[in-house]
């Protein structure tokens, strides 16, 4: 009987799950069909939708279904409708990127060129036109084609037939994706399927396929394919190994010690340890490879392991020293071990918050848990170390193809500048400054011989020439000479020549000059370096004058304005540092890069990798956030200064790092609000999003406490991070800031019964993302409207707003609108609204049911009893006196 029951269960379960899936998909489709007006589309617009992804989050039972709008079976690029369905089969949140009047936008229904032709167009565009086109490997559907790997491609080449937006039209086109071998370029070319013309062509860091040249154990010759159908129960004491690393929460070598950690894997996320790929007892690899990541050195940027990965032996002991004061190639084994460790930690941590197999995480073997296997991360440490050109320095990246294809992480060397200028005090700003030393010869100070002899340590003073708003430019005689005398003068760029500014400071007694760049010069953002010429007065300047970035000057001025002196040392000394640091040792940078894989897979569904290409997308923000949350230590405070990339940037623990401002809940330290994304690039835009998420993290810690044990799902830090992960699942393709905010609010409704709505609104409102904020077009970061009001019902009081025409026209009627509400928790009795009529106007009429009286120039409305949480509006008309007019003065 037991055998019969077991077999019956094995057969019935898939059928039951299939029925459940079909039911959920039907619910999503029915919702779309019954909410056409709300979605702004017609039934014809959605009749051919294709389901691209469907999965359920295990922690809250929410089912996520992603429908791709299509026309006659051909999908429309990023036209996704995603629904989130509760355990009770209710659609509680959706994302809408559907095109209305779809058929009217369609241009072309029958391709006039084939996929081979489209690939040939791309090859010609990228200078590979003489190369042979590989054979068609498989035709996955009528719109998806896969070509075999060629000698110039790293992995297969995909060609998809889609409708692609071009102006107001949707043009029939082929999307061709090619990753060049021995070249960092990943070409994404959109070719008009009718004319053969290129619609869009760009280089992306999205790597869709990788060589599986893997080695393991001692002979390094045997390949292991995942065996998802040969799964055994995980051993109770699975072994991941011992690793000498900068263990979390240490962010980098400047944050913690290089220590040996034993079996750091999570038994749920990695049930067979970190070196398994077949789901059976015992590791398949003794090198830095396993189910979640294959970490190796890629010094020539070939994308292929040379078979020299660190080997921990049969006991999996990866104990290798890091020689911090020597060049990175002296610590290769330690470097790759740390990279392997951190990728696995990110996998295991993200798994706790729902980035698992079905939602598109990175695993070779999904151990029978759904999703697409075969996509561990290829983590390439010391990438391009034998090249060290502009493409292989001071950066890192992560390429995220769709689920089932490996993610690719590339970690580069960072050059360490032997700084000549340092902030000694305060400690929060301490570290080297990036300055530009003039190389012009029209200065009285001879930089080629005198600069190396300097050793100046003095306070910084902002100059004042008494000219009002431009006083800090120092173009006139300085009126604060007593403060400047004997100190270092800080001067803003602009109006007059560099030599003139410096001479004015010298005449006031300055011992050195720091000149600050400003945004807007030649379209710059103020972060550019300039080698200054002295101009007409330069020959008279005998003190050093150095040029600084705008962001550094902002931090220095903020400290001075707060009454905290800034002490700077100018001394071109040998700090004894290596020429380069390896970013594989900076856990914050590794977490940041891995975070791109998380946000890309969770936004728009695991099968869609292109939903974070819009101008207002927050990908860099989520990635910074992951770097922050993985390095929180007990005793940390939200008001602390937290930089990103401090180690690779060569600064101190308390330094600013590589962003415009350090992260902090203290808005004196990080003042950024929604307006600070205006016209910015992806990193500066992302900073603002990371800032508000960091505020949210600490608000939840304040409310619910902190626990470094992530198994405590009731801690404030766990709850905050869970909301962020679920928000990414809920939000639409191509999200903007307010899309992300609303998704987090909805996640709180689902996970915590909405208990934190007012707290979340307060956090977003303080950075300009309040209730009345407007996102407008998420494809633009220049059209947002800030607002600092939380959800109105969160402020429990009687409220009133008045709006009126800005300009009265004599004799013409104008409307006055009074919006009022009772947001208290009780009935308010005998409510009365008193309003003064605008001067020189007479009352005409009103549209409300309330009694009123006019006493002199005052109108009084008798509202009476107002129940809790009620709102209403009164509109009344006034007419200005036709004999009274005004003139507008320009």
C-alpha cells in the first residue's frame, strides 16, 4: 500500500501543480481583461500575450506572472504586464508596460530578411564582416534562433524576432546578441527585419553563454555535468571548506583581518556545500568552483580558466596569505579565494530573502527546485591584469543574461594614486585627496622642483572677497585676510583667472591655494581635473595652487560650515603602497556587482534581462545597498559615514569612497533628495535610491532591533531587506523611483499586514519621494516633481489645503478650492471652516451642501460632524472688482 500511495503522489503532484499554475495564469489574464480601462488598452491589444515567467515566492505565497504583449505571435520588446497574486487568488499589485492601440503602431508583419542576414549586418557593423557565419544550432520557436559559437564569439549567438520601439512606431526587427571572444564587447544590435537597417546598436555587459572548461580535484581533467534528476537528500553536515578571507561583515582589508572561516555555507541555500554540483554526498571540486560560482584568474581577459585555480585539497582548506603591501599578483590564491567566498556568501544571503531557483538565481544544479539550471557565476578575478589598459583598470562589472545562462563578474585592478594632499582632520574626512598639480610654466612657483619639497599642514579657510554670492571666487581683494593669513585658502573656480585668484590669496597671507571645480563648465559635472595655467598674474604667485574636484570641496565646506575645522597636509611623500589593489578583496564591490545580477533577474522576471535600461532605473542603487547591508557590524549606527569602495579607492574606513557623498541617515552628511537625480548618469542616479533604502534599513532597525543572525526574520534589518527584495519582484519592467517606492509599500502590506506604512512613507518623503511627488516618465530622470509629504492619513489631525488662481483678471470669475480632511482616529464635532475672501473680490456662488455665511470679508462654512478618515472639497467662485487691475512687471 505504501508503494501505491507513493507512486500515486508522484504522479498526482505535477498534475496538481499544473492545475494550480493554469489557475493562477487564468486569474492574471482575467484581471487584465476586466481592467482594460485602468490599463489603458483594449482587448485586442492583449489578445496575443505570451507568458514569459511564472513562479511563487515561498516565504509569502505570492505568485508572480509575467505576460509579454505580442502581435500575431511576435513579442514586443519589454512590453510586460506583470501581476502579483496572493495566496487567496487576488491580484493585489501589477506592473503595466503595455502599448495601447497596438495594431496602429505596428510597422511590418513579414520579415524580408532572415536571421542569417541580420547576423551578417551585425558582424559588418562591428568589424567582423569577413568572418564566417556559424550554422543555425536550433530554432527554439518561430521568433527565437540560436547560432553555434564561432571562433570570434564566446558562446552561442542569439537572434530574436521582435517588435522594437522606434519613435511612435513598433518596427519588426531582429535583436542580435554577440559576445566577442578576447574582447569585453557584448554587442546588442537591433536590425530592421524589413529594410535590413540598424535601428539600435550598443555595447552591453551582458554575457549570455560561457565556456565550460572546468577542472577539479587533482588531475583537473574531468568535467561534471549537473545531475538534477539524481538528487539525494542533503547530508546533515555538508562541508563547504575552510577559507582564509576578509570574512563578512568586514568590508575589505581596511575594515577587518584576514582570517580563516570554516564551513560558512548556509545549509538551506547550499545544502551540499560550495563545491558540489551533482547533489550527492561529497564535493566534485577541490578548487574554487562549485554549484554557485566558478572563480578563477583571467589575466589575459579570455573568459576562460587557465586551470590554475587555488586548490584546497581533499580537506578543502584554502589557506593562502594576502601580502597587502605588495602588488596583487603576489597574492593570487588569496585573491581568488576571497572572490569565491564572497560570491557564495551573496548567493546564500540572497537565497534567504527569496532570490532562489524559481526566481532566477545563479546555480549549476537547481537540485529539483525549479527554475533554469546551468547558470553559476563565472567570477573572473584580476581580470586583464596582464593588459592594464583603460578597459581593465579601476572598474568591475557583472553581466546578467536571462535565467539558464551564466552570470559573469569581472574584477579589475585599481590603481592607487600616491596622493600629495591629505585631509588629516576631522577623522570622518581623513584620507588622500585627488588633486591636479599644474604642469604649466607660467607660475612663479616652480612645480617641477619646489613641489616635492613641500610639507604644509594647515587649516583650510574659504575666501571672501566681499562680492556677495560670488565672494568665494576670490576675484577681488579678500576681506577675511585675518583668517586666511598663515592658512590654506579654498577658492571656487569662475569669473577670473586662476593666477589672479591665487595672487589675491597670497596677498592675504595664504601659504597654499586649493581651487574648487564647479558644475556646468563646458557641460561638466565638476568632477573633472584641470591643469591650471597662471594667466597674467601667475608669474607673481610663489605659493602652490592645486585644483580639486567639486565633490571634495563640498564635503570640506560642509564641515567648515558645521564648525568643524578641516586640516590639510600637502606633502608629496612615498606612502609605501603598491601601484594597484585588487577589487576581489573589496567585499563591498563584489557585493555591488553581484547585486546587478539580483536586480536584473528579479525585475521583469528571470527570463527577461533588459528591464533595467531606462534612464531612471535604480540598478546602481540596489547594488550599493547590497554592499552596505552585508557589511553592517554590531554597534554601527545609521548616522555613521559609509563609503563605497573605500579600499580600492585608497581612502580610509571613514572616507567618502567613490560616490558623491558617503551614505548616512544624517542628511547633513548625505543631503541627497529626488531632485539630485536630475540629468545624472546611472551611478549618481542610483546613489539617491540607495540613500533612501539605507534610511529605511535603519528605521526598521530602530523599530524592531538588529540581529546579525539572518535566521531571525523578526529583526528590523531582516524585515527591511525582505521588503527591498519583494519590491523588485512586484515592480514593473523599466521602473522609476516611485514605482520602486510603491512596490515596497505593497510588500509591507503582504508581508507585515501594512504595519509599517506610515514609517515607510515618512522615510521616502524626507528625501522628496512623498505622497504628492510625481515620477512622470520613467525613461527620463529630468521630469520628476519632489514632494515631502507622507501619506496624509499618517498625520492624524484635521487638515485643510487652499488653492486659487495665481492671477486674477478684473471682472472674470475665479475658483477657490478648499480641500479638507479628518485624519484623526475619532469623530470631530462642530467643524467650521473660516476663509478670507481674496482682496477686492466678491463672493458669487459655491457648489457644496454646507451652510455658510459671509461676515465682512470672511466666509464661514459649517461642516458639522466629520467621521474619522473622511475627506471633502468645497469650491466657491469669486469675481474680482473690474475697476481694480494690476500690471505684471518683468
